[in-house]
C-alpha cells in the first residue's frame, strides 16, 4: 500500500542559508592545485586545445593516449576546472542524448548505437579514473528519476517500457514503496532507476586529476591565458592571447558556454545559469531518517526539475529548478549568484525532506550551462578542417565531453569512424533567434513549462509547436 504523506512545517529558508559561503563547494577544496603560469611570448605545437574544462582536458589527454609523441598545448582563460567543470552536481551520465526520451525523439534509428557508445564512454571514464589514480570519489550508483506528480508515474512506466524494447536491462521501475525504501520523502510517488548508467563523483577533483594526467604526458598547460582571436596562418592556425601567440597545425575548441572563436557557432548556444546548495554533513540519525543507503543520484521529473545527490562526506547537494537567462546571453561573474533562487531551492529542499528540519546549508553557487535547442552536443569543423569544436552539452557534459573529445580528434584527423558517421554528429540543432526574439521566446517557454508542471503535464500550443520544430530550452 502507498504510504500516507507526512505533514511538514514551513521552514524559514533564510535561517538555513544564513551562514552559507557564496562559493562552489567543490572549488573550496584546500587541496586545489596551483595554477600553471600564463603564456608569455610565442609558442608552436601540433594540436592546440582551447579551454581547460572537461572538453579540453579530455581532448588533450586522449590525443596523447593515441599518440604520445604528439605535441599538445592547452590554454585556459582562468584556471583548470573553474567554470562548469568545477561547479556542476557531479552526475557523470552515460547518456549522450540528454536522456532516453530526447534520444528517441531525435535519433530513433541510431539510439541503440548511441546508448552502447554512451556506456562504453562511461566505462572509459571509470577506467581513466583508476588508471591515473584520480581521487574524485567515483561511485557508479546510478540515478533515479522521480515522479512527484500523478501524471509522471505513467511517463516513467512508459520510459521503462521503451528502455526494455531497446534491450536496456539496467532500467528498473520502482513503485512508491520500492522508491521510498531507497530514499524516503513524502513527495515521492514512483521512480525509474538507471542502475549502471550514471556515476557520482567530485567534479573539480576529476578536472584536476585530468590536468595532472595531461601534465604527466607532457602536455604544456598555460592557465590565465585567454584566447582572444583565431585566424589562418599558412597551413595552420594562429591563436592570439593577451601576451603572446600560439601557432598550431590543428585547434580543438572546448569553450562551450563562452563565445566561440568560430563566430558562426555562436547562435547555436545560449548560456543559462543553474544554481545549487550544499548542506552540512548529515548525522547518522539524519541519514537514517531518509535512508539513501545505495547513494544514487536523484532528480524529479518536472520541466523545472531538481537534481540532488549525497557526497562522500554525507552532505546533500540540491540544485536546479530555476533556469536563469540574462538578456544578451552574456557570461559574467556577477551572474553566478541569484539569492532569490537560493531561497526557493532551500524552501523546496525542506518540502522534500521535512525530516531534516534544522539542517543548514554551507555553500551556495551558480554557473553557466551551454544550452542548445536539441539539449545535446553538436560538432563541426572550420578553417578547412584545421579547427574542430564540440558544444551544447546542456548540463550533461560531465560524461559526454569525453565522447565529444574523441569526435573532435576524429574530425581533425579526417577519419571516418563509427562516431563521425552518426547522424547526431553530422547534424546541427536549430540556432536561437537574435535578441529581442531570443529573450521573448525563452520567457514564453519558461512560463509554458511552469504551467505544464502545474497542470498535469499538459503542454500548451507553444510547447507543442516547439516540439514539432525540434526546438527546446532546458538545463
């Protein structure tokens, strides 16, 4: 029988947030490595990687794994891992398509292949963590998508059936009692557990570990070295930085939410801001009150959804819900914090877990996500194949960036591989319109998504038209 909902009292979110530090929890690590020196003067290499997040780090590392003699340079405008790679929730998913439903809607004919490549990619990340001794609290515990509204139960059952039809045996539907035996909240009605397709990890430590692995292979890394311009130079490319230039035969761009050095790519990306809270460590009594013995990642099934997971020291990271877009699409430090969202997230947290009343938050932060209209990465080349790019991971880049790195290296090599032959790789999403149409369209979409969440999941004419055109807005 379904359990009766527990009553809860309203908790003052301001009190729970009173002592929180406005800084990403992961980046506040006392073991954060020192930055490498900036580039001063000119440099030459065979492969230049622009961007020191996961996308760039995996590209540099895999290039060296493929050919240890290859001369590789990586530049980063701030410090390795400081942007999205050090600010995310630490969910490392096998999905390359931003979930099964999005993959079925866009690439039904090759979804089985994409799923197999995604699991292979996640396996490779796990092997790299072991091979390079990266201390990033890697736990392959899976993720549970949670129904908090009645209409979402049928949606999760349908997703479980679709997974079974594709031969994906790792997905398991959980009824309310089964779900609340895994993690107990009065708001939970059902769940879909992907038991092997998602790992939890410390995202900043993964980035720092990849940096160390690159250095061990001889990659020359320059931090606080922003790429300001890209141009052809004879048979290669030239990238200008504040205090020098880099001449390279090939360039791989891993700049994601930041404006691409290839200007025609920019309309495909909208930077949106996501925010998160981190609690203090839970006591044994608090852990017992909510269960969560198997330490899965969790997310609810609303359009405006929450994601949450438990850390190695038994804190709860709680993030998501609001998707904040700033007019003009800029990426600025002052956009990282949004107190109104922090208060909203804290209020939602105690509604989900009333048994944790009195718990306090220690950190609040936000960061930019490289959103594209199809929710999953797109790829391409420029300058006669001498430049490759991958962008648009839309919040699932912790795992998929490694796949994107392999695609970029395949494209730069001019190789036809299983990856480069994918329709997903050969096609592009629709670009976003210019301002002010972009601002207006995103605003209408946000309102429509909120309305669907409060009206039984029913999508209005605007969302139905967006679906038909293959457009979307997500984080």
